[in-house]
């Protein structure tokens, strides 16, 4: 439900569903390739996919957006703090601060496994790989969508990033869905999400 690829395609958008390093389907070595490097090589893989679509004339390089939920929500938040490649971003069910995630999530040790670092090292990977610490570099209009009762990526992950983007002067909106967890169950919320995504893309991709 996080990316709505079929609905996006129906609206006329070219949709890239990348399988970057760290994903499944290509063996253990590939699945482990982003351990200790979240937002590194996997982001480069996504950008390479975008570049290929631009090179092949499938998409306009000035009208590219990024969206995703959960880890994809981290990536859609992280990417726009690392590059100006995207004209719009819609992160859903986000992770934006790995330290506060470490202390609040219901999937404990996920972050230690993937970051392979000490959460309390102030100069370590938890800070370096957290979008909230890089929000001041973001210039990409960002629509954040989050469930109020999300236990996997708790709501403060969204509010921290939203407030950091506001401080940075970046165009941003935050929508919080009541009674929803890590994915929406209520039909009205699903419809609202799609309408907001469609409108955000229409506004910023033209």
C-alpha cells in the first residue's frame, strides 16, 4: 500500500520499482550488501535506475519523485537530504532518527543489525545515517504520511523530520492518520492517502 504503483501508472507516471542491494531475490550476499551501509550503495542503486530511465528517454530528469514506506520511508527521507535529484518526495511510515528509533521501536535490534554501530556514539553511524540530522540540506518538497499508532516506526519519527524541515525552510506537510499502525487499514485513510499523493505529485512535477 505504501507506493501505489498501479494507481500511479494509471495516472500516466512511469514507475520504477527498484530492487537495490539489501533486497531479496538475489541470494544472501546481495541481501547483506547494505549492512553497515544503509542509504549508501542502495541509494546509489536507486539513482542509477533513475539515470537509466532518463538516458533512455522514458522520463524527464527534471520531473522525478521518490516515495516509499517503512525502509522505503527512510530512503525517501534520506535521499532528499543527500541529493537534489528529486522534485518531490512522499515518505510513508518513516524512519528519520535512528537513535530515537532504537529506543522506541517494537523491532528492537533491527537498527543495530543493519547499522552495525553503537547507538550512543555521538559521532557514529546513528547520527550520520539519520535524515533528521541532514534536514538542513533538503530543498525537495516533502509530504510525510504516518500512522498515529505505528509501533514499528513510531510517530515521533515523522514529527522530528517534519519540524526539522520546517526549521530548514523546506516545503513540507505532515499527515497523521488516527488509529493506524504500520500501514493503513481504514478505507477512508487509504483513499485520502492516494488523493494527497496524486495532488502532491501534480503540484510539484507539473
